[in-house]
């Protein structure tokens, strides 16, 4: 996918990859994660990318300038993120704040409070339902923003122009 210049093919390959990942999650009995991957990865992301391609070119132009600037920005951002990882607790550490306060409550009380046997589903659908709704709203707003920015400079088709 990295070497392809046809952006439509790249979008389709990413959508297929996401759908196959969702199928793998179903096979691993992580249906809630599979549903999210199918909806966001194969669904919304593919639609947003196709909508963007409809407003732009379907082939990537080769750009030789500004590569050094882009590489510098990515390197600095990566270094900042790596340096921030020093403050994170060790993966799976029992003394991590999330494992000490939130996880025991979810594991012990979620079935009694929610009635759903899958803890992840009960957390996403009930305890964090508003967060999930907020995330969907952010993705929708970002998509609208991209469409507005890409459509702002376009001239209307010749049929829609007023004769003056």
C-alpha cells in the first residue's frame, strides 16, 4: 500500500484489511472490538476517504520539496512521544492507577449492575457510553471539516454557474 500511487486502490486495500481484522476479532470472540473495527475502520474511514478522493485527485502526485521539513516534524513529534513514555507505568503493572481503582469495580460489579456477561461490552455500552458517543461525534465532525475544507475552493460545475 505504501508504494501504490493509485489512492483509490490504497483506500480499498485499507478497507479490506480492516474488514479482515474485524473477522479475526470475531474468530477470537472479541465481538465488541470486531463491531467497532468494522464500523469505524471498514465503514466510516473508507467512506470518508472515498469522499475525499471524490473531491481531489485519485492519483498521488510525486512531491520532492518539503520532504526534509516533514521528516523533521515527524522526528520531533516521535521524540516527544517517546520521551513521554518514560512517565507511563509498566505495561500490566498492578500498581497502575487504572488497575488499582477502576478495573476491580468493572470486573466485580459490571455483570450485577449491567447484566452483560462480557466486561468490555458493558464498559463501552454503559459505563463509557457517553465517551463512545463523544468519539463518534468527533469523527463525524472531523469528516465534515475535511469535506468543507476540500470543497471550499472548488468551483461549481459548468451547469450550475450563473450566466453573467
